[in-house]
C-alpha cells in the first residue's frame, strides 16, 4: 500500500496511467515520464525512480518483470521492444535503445524529417533474469544480456553478453565470470514470500512460485 502524499503514484493513480498491465507493490515515481503506456506491462515488486523516461513507442513493447529496478535518470526507448526479466535492473543514468537511425551518412536522421529519408533499424533488447546494467550503461538495439550477466558502470553494450559474464568498457568486453549464487537466493526469497518470512499479502497467495515467469 503506497501512503498518501508519497512521491510514488498510488494504486488508483497507477490504474489511471493506461498501462497494459501492472502487478502489486509497483512504485513509479510521479517524476518519471511514461509514454505509449498501453504498450507497457509491469510485474510486481517493481520500482521506477525519478526522472526516468520510458516509452513503449507506437509499435514496440516494454515488458518489465517482477523485482525489477529502473533507477533515476534512465531512458528506455522500446521502439522494437525491450524486456526486463525478473530481478534484472539498470542503475542510474542507463540508456536502452530498441531502435536507431542509420549513422552511415546515407540518410537523414532524427524525428523531424520524413520517414522515407530515414533508415531506421528496429531490434529488440532483452535483459534476462538477474541481468544488471551499472550506472550510465548504454545498451544498443538487438542486445541480449544473459541470465546473471552484468555490464560495469559506463559501459557501451553493443553485443550480447553471455549468461554469468561480467563485461566492461567501450565497447563492453569480457572481464570475468559472475557468481550464480543469486539464483539460490532468488529461490529462498520466493519461498520466504510464500511462507511469510518476507511479508507480502499478495505473494503469499501465489505460493513458492511467486512471480516466476520463466
Ligand atoms: C565492473 C565492476 C563490477 C568490476 O568491479 P571489480 O570486480 O571490483 O573489478 P576491479 O575494480 O578489480 O577491476 C578489474 C579491471 O576492470 C577494470 N574495470 C572495472 N570496472 C570497469 C568499468 N566499469 N569500465 C571499464 N573498466 C573497468 C579495472 O580498471 C580493472 O582493470 P585492470 O585490471 O586493467 O586494472 C565495477 O567496476 C563496476 O563497474 N560496478 C558497477 C557499479 C555501479 O554502477 N553501481 C550502481 C549502483 S547498483
């Protein structure tokens, strides 16, 4: 339950945003901007912080799973589609593009010119379970961040990151392996939500699989 006067939208206000769907314990800052909300699906236990700009775009989709955090000042442009699977997150200042203009010089660019003079590539972006993008990470169209993978602060992710790998830099390159222990913690957390160790009235009804979409 979000208290009155909170900096997050109340449940009633959330219902008025026109989202395709949203679960429980959803905290969206009143200072975030959401566009094409009919294309945005949000799971439960999700937080979207101040000054985020999220667009489902006119033809895209933005799917946000359970236990996802989108920190302050993120920009998510989902022209082809962007999906955050459960427990994934992007730290402050992150940018994700699901589409981009052609930078070769062969075409005009930007939204103020006719479409027939632009060349725009749409490619979906996927953050699998527990994928973590650090502060000021930019993810370009078509990238999949693997399960339990991460990108270090300031990285430019231009290629897929395999499961359980840590990549850093511009462009992001392999640094080292990441532990998969988080999967065991996830299992314990889900069980704890179901048995009341971690109180959530809604999750308790769902049993040990609370929020498990995979
Ligand atoms: C990627 C990261 C997790 C690595 O941390 P670490 O395991 O302690 O690694 P180290 O600091 O030992 O660095 C190992 C090497 O990677 C380099 N490196 C570390 N982070 C880097 C980054 N973000 N970009 C480029 N290079 C990086 C280091 O310079 C070092 O290079 P060297 O061996 O040539 O000296 C960490 O640096 C990082 O970026 N964390 C993100 C934090 C963040 O954004 N938090 C937001 C709130 S959740």
